[in-house]
């Protein structure tokens, strides 16, 4: 299948737990009322639990003054000559926003619940980025979570990077795109899905039936019959295709089923004989229907699923291309305003630009959409994971913008950034996709500005590295820059290979493009291997959970409870009985144990049962962790310390009260910390992750610089002030919409249902949170930040302690201080002054030692001077000597002394072993030697390689190092031979 299907693609990287339909929300508690604007035909169709804001919008909607777009008449060909007419995106029935609304309206009127798009950061641990509309429904398709609605429809933000090199080069490849979808969870199936798809396509959107082709799986006679006999599509326009094209697999095992796709024909005049639906010049696949009806077993056999599902995907950008009659997806009103803005900033006309420039503009338009939505969803540029995707896309925009002529901010400021300007256009187009983008505009713009300006400096470093590569290449008989070096410049420094080749050509250097393409292909394969499948599987976990209901959590009100053992798991397999010494996972019908979620770790404690009348425990299971699995089943992980345990037994469950209190203290302190951070640094500072453990708390937040000492002090003071106010916490359960309306903050990475738990510190903090908390802030006792550091670009991390951990931290630090006072023989208030005095004494001693070492080196150099040899007709003095254990600074002093005392022309090479496993090398050439074309930096670098190291410097003076002292003698001998041979072909004359 060609199109970015609702169920084709993904990667395997750890993320949060699977997204439940019963707890649907975009990541971070994002509001998604945009999906309901103008969609519902009655108020009954509005599901207020999913849309927290009341109508009208609580914020001003941006007006897009440049919202008009050009519709081109393609004469039935995506590449044909164009003519223009103007429409307005807000009014036109074929605008991108209108297509989205019409699709959702169509299915809402047919009983589908309109659900919001999930975040581009999925809750599924097997998936790197959200790449399909079906992803948020994966637990329902697997029957791991119950359906809350029988069928749904969405417009899902999606992100793909495995085809990044095709972006802009084809008519329809994107990194960011929207997938319109309709889904059935055991409700309707093949016939209704096909009939509705045809009705939507031909009646709602008005596509001519004679221009539509259908593909079906080669063995799917049922689908073929429906398309032909009930819909009326002629047999010659229905293509049977093989498993590779038209059978969807979630993986080696698991749910699967045949597919059927709808294609639009731009050239029906070519007839129906020998047609190839893969011909991009004629066809575009825009709607994919997956009939999820089988479960593939380990032996490859297929068994019918008890619940047959429908998973579809219609590419919004593709349908917009067809309806707006433009030659490619990029020239639709979804992307073209961004392209026009970029062209204006580069002082060029898109209509008059050559193909290469148009491609570059398309890359900019596509990537700007991607980075704006990723940053809005909390993904900040970095060198790892999702952050690297953002950084790579921003760098492609920056270097492409420079390539087409955008300078500075594109508005007259040569030192400014242009990506924030383009982001303004993206934001103006975002309201009906995700209104949170508009609300986060300031943070998005600031992050883009920082990243672009930082990258411009990287580009400059790349230019210097290119100069070095070219200088090395010019020493070759046939100057050629290696493909690996060109790829390094491209991948690490964002240097376009076109610019590399152009600059190299000006200096008479070619570029090994074959080797470059090999490196590029290796990168593509690695990317595609990680980005291609949404993995669904039905394994042991389903067997284990068979017949086991969700666990009833009692831990908000009690730390102990009687419970029944509903299941026991050992090494991933269900068992009926375990004995002493076994590591187990225990499933209970009810529990006081908190299971890890929302950043808070799981409780510790005991499961036990008493013996018959003697008061001694018959069974003791020590619990060290509790996790949630398969929806809301609590898994108690531990070891049987005494006795045995079997399924069906009634036992007592007791939480470790001291550890629970430490977790409660740290969780409430985390809420106070977030409020203090916003108060000190600004309200746009937002959470990017958290950990609430027994010994500390960790809070990650989006911020562009380190906190100052004064800011840290102010944050601590605020939190401790609120602790001292001894405020009672208020906890209540309410509708999600009401909680959002009241101003409650959603915790990063947490998912919420229709009813949510709100934890409030009156006047200070209100958050949606399922964690455990203190009753009164005075229980926290004290709060201290123990570290603040950057963990990624734009992401900072605070670690802090509270409660008992705070007391322990202060006590240990006081102990260290008392020991220090004893050692320095001063009072605590005088420690700083005494330490500064000791450091000054140490610096003076080190300077004196260094001075003595330099004097000793000069004395040794004086004796070495007599060993100089004179070579060549210019009487060049050459000194190459091993200076034993002389340190690098003294070695430098000795080389400078020899160069000055022996007078020009002179070449000095000195080496030493200052420490075990270390080599130090110095090259010092006088002006007369440098004029002969010998450069100290290049010369010493070559010699250093013999000692397992490298180095360089200026033409007259250079330093190098190595890790193989045993090779120093050989390296110095080689240096002497090369110097003599280079400086004079004549025999050396000993003076």
C-alpha cells in the first residue's frame, strides 16, 4: 500500500503505557474542541467529557489574513500546466478545514463518536511517534481494554520520518500529515465500511465514480462482491492484489486482515487495460480500509477474531489535492501559505522558481508543520530520541532556507532567525487541528529561535571543518573529498552536500558521491528498520488476564485490606501455587497498594496470612513493586519469604506506611514545586516528566537556560512558605471538562478518563492527579533542591528532597560541615574564607612548581641544543629529542627556548611521557622553515598518530598527544628522518 495508512507504520522505542479509549486525551491534557467545531448535527453528539472548554472559545481565534489559496486546474494530471482561481480557506467547501469537518460530520451522523487526536508523543511503549490514526485504539483492537463506544471517527496528527528524503521530491510524501479515520470496535464490518466509503467519496465529496479504482486482497471475494455487485464498480476497475500490498499484518502474530483501497485516476482517458495502480503519475491512493478479522497464530495459521474491527485512513492532504485540483499536496491550503511566506522571505516567486527551488520550498513547508506540532506536544530539540527528530528537521529547514537565499530573519535583521516567522504562519493554520498550538505559540517561537541561532553557529563550525577536509584532499594526487567526510558534514553539521560539492569544485576537489550515497542508504535503512510497523500482539498476558477483573484500589483511604488472590504469575506464566523462595507476580481482587503511575513509584509492603490460632504468619510475600497491566489490573511483584501461596486464598495486604508517607510527601512537594517554578520563571514553564520516589523527587521542565542561584533560592523559599502555611489539601472527583474549566493542570504523560481526580492546595496548586498526597502541607516539614541541571536541549531537571528525606539530607550535610570545621579548625561561618585561603596557597604552590619545572626544562634544553644537526644549503638546525617525563607546559617552554636560542632557520620536535599511558609532543618551526612549506600542525599530527593520538596547531607551533608511550622513540626517529629528507636532499652535517 502506498499511502500513509491508518495502520501501517511505527517504531520500537519506550514511551508511556498504551492509550485507553476510556481515558482518551491528547498528551498533557490538551484540549481538542476544534474537532467539534461545526461538526455535530445536534448537541447530543458533543461529548463534553472529551472537550474541556465551553463554547465559545476561551481564547481569541487568530485571523489568517493570507488565508486565500490558489486552486490550480491540473487538466486531470498532477504535473500538468496550471491556471488559477482564488478561493478562501474559511469559506470554501474544499478547503482543508472543510474537508476535515465534512469527513467527521459524515460519520458522526452515522453513529460514530468524534474523538480528539492524540498527541504526536504516543502512550504506547512500542511506538516512537504517532504514525497512524488507529494507534490510540490499539488496546481495544487487542481486547486488552473495553470499548466505551461502538465506533469512532478522528482526525489524527501523524508523524513519519523514514521517507524524509522523498519529502518535496514527490507529490505526496510528508513528515507531518493528518489521517482522517473511521473505526468500528466489533460493531459494523466490511459491507458498511465499503458502502459508507463510497458514499462519502462520491456523494459527500463529489468525486466522479468513473475516476475511482479499487484494490482488494486477491482472496477477498467478499470485498470484491460488495464493490462490484452492491456498489456497482465495474470489474475492470477492481484490482486483486497480493499479500504485500493488500493484507495488513500487525506483526509476526496478532490481529490482521485484508485491505481495500480507493484510488483516484487523473488520466481515465488512458483506459483500463494493463493499468498499474502504483503509477504515481496517474493514480493516487487516498482511502485505505482495513478489515481486521483474523488472529495470526505462531504457526502462521489464521483464526477468526471474536470481535471483527474496522480501521480506516484517509489522507487529508491527498483528498485536499484532489478536491482543490492542484498538482501536489504541497500546493493545497494546508501547506501552501507556509511555502508562500518562505518564498517571500527569500525574495523569490514560487510560480517562477525552478524545480530544485520548488523542492526546497516544499521541504520547508512540510518540516515547519512537523516541528511546530512536535514542540507544541512537548518534544524539544535534543541529540537523542524524539528530540533528535525535531533537531534534524529544524536543521533541514535552516540549511534549506539559507540555500534558497533567506538571510537572517528574512525581514532585514541579518543576525535574526527566520523559523519563528514561518512558525507564525503554521500557528495561524492550526486552530482547527489543535488549538493548543496557538496557546503555546510564544514557547514554540522562542524554542525555534534558540535552536536556529545555535545551529547557525554549528554551520560555521562545519565550514571550518570543510576547509580542513579540502586542505587534506589537495595533498592527494587526484584531490577528492571522501563520501564519509561529506556525510559527516551533512549529518552532524547540517551541511548540504550540494554546497559541499560546489565549494569543493571551486578548489578543484571532487566529492565521492557514491560513497556518500552508501552512507545515506545505511542511515535510511536504520531509520526504516525502526519506523515501519505498529506492533499488535496477543500473547501470554491475555491468557493470564482471562476472567480477571480490574483491581479495586483502596489505597486512598486505607493502608491494609483483606483480598483474594485472583492470579499468580511466575516467569511470565500463570501458575496455581507457589512455595517459599519463589519470585512472583500476584493479582488481587482489591488492594491498598499504589501501582506505579503519574511518576509515583509503586508501594512496598507485605501480603500475608496467619496460621491456625498460633498468631504466626502462615505465608509472607514481600512486595517490592506494583505495576498496572492490561488496563487496570494491579501486578504485585515480590518474593515468597515464608510458606506458600495459591490462587483463591484470602490474604491480608499491608502497605509499608513509612515508605508510603515518604512518597506522599514528595508527590505533594512536586505540585508545589511546579507552582513555584511558574511563579519565578513564568507561566509558560511546563512539566516534561517527573519521578516521585521514597528518597527524592525529580522534576523535568521545559526551560531554555540554567536557573540562577537566586531563582533556586526563591523557589525553595516559596515552597517552604506554602509548607509553613499548613494548608489542608482538597481532593475531589469531577468531570474532566469541569476540571479543565476550573484551571486544573494535567500531569505530563498521564492519561485521564471522563471522571478525573483533582488535587488542590488552595490558592497554590490545582492538578489532575491519581497519586497519593498528604492531608496538610505541614506534613512535608521542609523542602530542599539538591541539584538543577540540563538533560537535553531546552529541558532542565530539578532533584529535591522533602519530609524525612529532607531531614536526612540536612543532617548529613551538617555532619560534613562539622567534619570540615574540625579539619580546618574554624567555625562554620568562616569555612568559605578559610577554603579560599587554602586554594590561594595551593595556586601559588602550583605556580612555583610550574616555574621550577620550566627552569629545569630550559636547563635540559640547553644541553639538548648541542645535539642539533644542520641540514641543507640554508644551514637549517634540526633538534629532535626525547625529554623523558617533562610535563606539557615545561615541554612547550623548552621548545620555545630552543627555537629562540638556535635562531632562524630552526625546526624543533620534542617528546615526553609526563604520566603513565600519556605522550606529549611539541613542534616548533621558525619563520624560515615555515616559508619552505612545512607546517608544524600537520607535521606533528602525523607523528602523533604513531603514538596512538593526534593533534595540530599553527604553521609555526603545534602540540599533540598520544596513548602509546612505547612508540615514542620510534615516532621521534620517524620525525627526524622526515624533517631531514624534507628540508634537504643532501646528507645531514653534524655540528
